[in-house]
C-alpha cells in the first residue's frame, strides 16, 4: 500500500508536501463516493495518483476492467487513447480525462496512411490482417482486424489465421511479434515517407528469405515508436552488465530490437511486475521502461534493489492529484472523452476481438 510515509522514505515526496497530499487523497475519496466513480490508473502514473486508484494495471487489464465496471462515471488516470478505449467498450458511462495534455507520441498515427498501406498490401495480393496496438486512437483501431497490447500481441498474432500482419504502430513490438510467431520482420519505411516502389525494393529480399527459411509469414512493421522506450540504448544495458553482472535486466517490448536481444527478459509492464514477484531470491533488477513502474516496484519491494535506467513520459506525468480532484468534483465537459459512434463501433469490434483472443 502506498502511504505518505513510504513516499517520503523513497524520496517521491517532500515532507512539507505530505499534509496537502493527505488532504487531496481525502477529498478525492469523498468525491469518488459522491459520484459513484471508478478511477483506474495506468502503471506509469505518479505514485500519489496510483494510491487513490480503484484499479492499477497495463492497458490490456484496464481495457478489460473498463468493459466490466459498474459505476456512474469514470475518471481515467492515464492518457487519451486509454480513456477513448474505455468509452469505446462502455459508452453508456461518461469518461473523463483529468489532463488534456495526456497524449501519446506512439498514438499519433494518420488513419489515411494506414488505409493507404492496407491498399498497397492488397495490391500485392498479400493475405494479411491488420493488428493495432491499443496505443492508438479509435479512428485507427476502427481500421483493424484486432487490437493487442504488449502482453498479448504474440498470442493474438498466432490466432488470427493469416500468414501476414500489418502491425501498427510500434515497430519494436512488431519485431517481438515476428520473433515469437516465426514470421519475418519487415522494417518500416521512414515516418511519412512511404513510397511503394522504394519500400518494395527494401522488403522483397526479406520476404524471399522468409520463404526460404519456411517461416509462417511476415510482419509489415509500421513506422511508429514510443519516444520513451525508443531512446533507450544498447549502452544502457552494456553499462549495467559491466557494473553488476548479477542484475537481471528486463526490458519492455517497445525498446529497440538490439536491446531486446541483450536483455534477460522482454515483457509488458504487468508481466514485469509478475516477473519480479516470481523471482524472490533475485535481489537486483534493472527494469527498462517508464519510470513510474519502477517507482511502484521500489515501494512494493523495499528488500530489492532497482537500477534506475528508466525514462519519464511527460504525457503520463500530466495527471496529478489536483487535476484528478477538480475533474471528479466538477466533471468539466471539455474533459469528457467520446468518439463518433461510427468510429466507436469499428474500434469496439477490434478491441473485443483482442479480449476474446488474448484472454
Ligand atoms: S510511455 Fe510511450 S506509449 Fe506510453 S503514453 Fe508515453 S509515449 Fe505513449
């Protein structure tokens, strides 16, 4: 359990801020009862926000909870695509996002460009499905056959029943999916620079090589990346190995393929939490993901040592207790998240397919 004492001890909070945090927690709990609200929080949220959440998890767990909750209002402590996902699965309940700055570099995908790429693959006669990471907006989900998260992407890819996948938008998770499902990884074109002829000339030898190796099919990677994970380097891992060879190095599947190959494990955020719990004898970990998760692990496992190689996501940190309180209390219309019904229906289909295939 997160307390002001544990936050102060772990240097997440200055002692002079403790009275205000305690006061905000009490007010937020009051308004949660008053509104009959459900407050989910992503693993990357700051710990004082996680402390008042009804549920903490990764994007898949939050999507499943969003489908099942019973409340009068949702205040979603995460980023916009997550709040959209919540509304998509349960549109009868109003969903609010405490900070409108809580966006996501990975989710910024142009749906027209996705449609163009699909058309290109059709013109080649490829038998493919479009898989979309949940870290996208509803307009892109609506173009997909199934959504996925980092925890279930390979499972879903294996169940789609087609050889080829157009994987949108994370190119690094696409690599992990290709590896785990015995498909050839086809690197993406540069962002906003897709030229069919150039692209085909680059990937055609790889396609042939995959056929020669008898692989299941191909993963056509989209040109997206999470700026937080994409900036982590091989040097981060090599320095850790040199400093302390006993450390278990666990990376998120959004890091570059070269780092995935160097790590002891490649996991989603929730899988990282379970991994640490499943290794009680192991005392030292380096968890390469957004820092919020590592802070939580430090609070939950004071007996272990966590090397800090994590990076901060400014979008995840855009939500604070003051914003959660004002949103719960005032329910401002501008913070209510919806999507057009025609888009929502398509996005819901892809998300429900994810829940059905990925559970
Ligand atoms: S950590 Fe990366 S994927 Fe997650 S919200 Fe931030 S930018 Fe998006």
